[in-house]
């Protein structure tokens, strides 16, 4: 039976690999988790790798140039690749959203002046996805972020 601290360390390392989405080295894992022993981290990574292999899970831990990454093994990776890395918000809309959050409440005509006519499309996208509200105010709209925006970006 594993000790509680060893189990906690293992879970922390596994969580780092899951959330990082990129290859991470033992030193970076140490900084994130607070686990001082690089040897313990390396051993735990090998244990997790073995455990996944033994259980024949679709998830694998690969070592690339001394760094570790959590990935899907084939045939799952190629069959499910369409699900990965699809942002909920387009890059253009994300730029507009950042501008809105910094200057809110802001009038839509100011956003259009700063970003051009494409801003209308992005504001519509953000409104449909409930990241902003756009309320009529005279001949334009007053745009503000929503509670969903705050929750999505962990702003409280």
C-alpha cells in the first residue's frame, strides 16, 4: 500500500501532466508541485507510465528529450484528434474580449473604431456564447462581460 504523501505526490504529478498539454521536465514539475526530489519525480513518472501500460489505457506518458507528456495512444489519437485544441473562442473574438474586459462597460462603436467592421461579427460571437452582453444604448450598444466570462477565466 502506498503512503498518503506518495499517493498525493503521484496525483499531483499526474495532474500537472494532464493540465500542461505540453512536455514538462522534472525541474518544472518540482517547481509546480513543491516536490523537492527530482529522483522521486522521475521514479513516480515511470510508475505512472507503467501503470497506464499495464492497465492498457488509451492514455500514455511519453518521454521526449528528457521531458514528459501525457498523450493518447494510437488508434485513439488519430481517431479523436478533431476534439483536441479547438478553442471555444476564435482568436479575433478573444482579442475583442480582452479589450472589452479592460474597458468595460464600453460602447460598441468604440470597439469598431479600434478594430474595424469585423468587430461586429466577434461581438455577436461573444454574445451568442454568453461571454458578453450587448444592450442597446441610443444608436449603438453598451458591451460588458458576463458572469460566464469571469467563471471561464477564473476571475472570481
